[in-house]
């Protein structure tokens, strides 16, 4: 029970990577908040965790809206008394050549990935500082926090930005025992990635099979997708690590696609 009685907020936790992280945290004894834009799905996920003997609650949260973020965090603090772990995971993907991106699409991508990380961190840090227990802030980056790919200008920009934000949070939070880290997965076969396969096939003029083999997985050591379980285990490592020794670091989880 590595996270026994820790209070963890996971954004975008009603599906995909976020749901697997939440599942892992509940298994390890945490009280988990399913924060998601899709409230019915979040409530269903939280109910399933409670039925299995875990502690979970759902909050509606559009991470780009400060009022919703603040209200969601306030509801958690009212119910459970604080916040120990924040996993800023909510994200979307849009793929185009750069010259075809509209300014609205660019702003949407940066708002969800960067504004969302900023707003949730800003809302949680005072509670982590005040508790005297410290805490863990975890951002869901990507191999694209270090590397670039075709058709993903705003995504790559945003994911690079999370590295810088984590370093600042690590510096400012260190005296309070608050750590900040970035998980950088390779391609994980979530609905977000499934949607990209036909889109990239059309944009690049190749088959969907070639998108998988020759674009997504071509630089891995084994031609394998990263799994949601792989990512969740790293999220558990960062959330449960007992000191500041790893703060400010990113960890790439990509079957060798990118090696630091």
C-alpha cells in the first residue's frame, strides 16, 4: 500500500492512461479523485472503485477553466482535507501540417496541455504546502517533450513546455517537500492514438499499418506500443518516492524510442 491514505487528483481519469493511473493508485491505498470533463464517465469510474472497496470521488473539471479547476479542488479539500498528489493528465491531439493549423486549434492544444497543468498546479500547491506533508505533482508529457514528429506542432510545443513548468515547480516546491516530475510515454494505444492512425495515414498518403510500423513504432527496440500499465507504474513511482532526489526529472517510457 504505497499510497495509503494519500489524496490524489487525476485529471482526464475517466478513460485511457488516466483511468489506469487512478486504478493503480486505488489499489495502492490512495483516495482518488476522478477529475474529468465527462462527469457521467467519471462518476461511473469512481463508483466502480468504491464497489471494489476503494475510496474515490468524481468531480467535473474542464482544466482550461479556472473556476472549474478551483471548484473541483475545493470540493476535494472539503471532502477529504487536502491534496497529496496531482496527476495533470488531461489531453487531446490534433494532427495537421503546421501551415494548416488554425490559431483556434493552436490555442486549444496549448490551453488543455499547458493552461490545464498551470491551473491545476496553482490550485493544489497551497494545500500541499499547508499540510506539512509535501506532495507530488506529475505532468503527463510525452516522448514529444524531448523529440519532434511531423504534423504535431502545438502538441510538441506544449509537451516541451511541461518540462520547463516541472522544473520551476520542483525549485519552488522543494522547501515544502513538493516534488514535480514529467512522465514521457511513447505511443500508447489509447482512443487518442487510435484516432491518429487513420488521420496520419491520410495526411502522409500511406496505409494505417505503415503508420504503426514505419511512423509510430519505427524507432522502438521491439516494435511494441507502450501500455497504460507501463505508464501507471511510473506514476506510482513518482507519487510514492520518499524524497526530493528525483524532483524536476522526466522519465521516458517508450520501448527505447527515445533514450536520454
